[in-house]
């Protein structure tokens, strides 16, 4: 799996996890969903993604978006 797909998979997992936590635990977990969405928008505009940097250091092969 490439870095691009790994970042998208991680973001999707975080959104689904925060929605479940917001429903079952506390509505404050919805703030994590908002943070993930804002981070995705910021990464699309600037090309800077902290999650991509972490996954790159873990050895995930680069894709086309995050080099």
C-alpha cells in the first residue's frame, strides 16, 4: 500500500472511530472528526501532512501525493 492510500485509510478510520465514540461515549469526540476534516483540507492545499511524515518514517513506500 502506498503512502497516499495509507493516509486516506488512517483518516477514514479516525473519522469512523470518532463518530462511534461520539455516539456511544461523549459528543466531544465529534471534535476529532472536525480536526481530521480540517487536517485533510489543509493537506490538500499545502501538501504538508503530519500523518504522511510519520508513515514515511515507518517505511511506507511513497505515492504520488506525499513525496
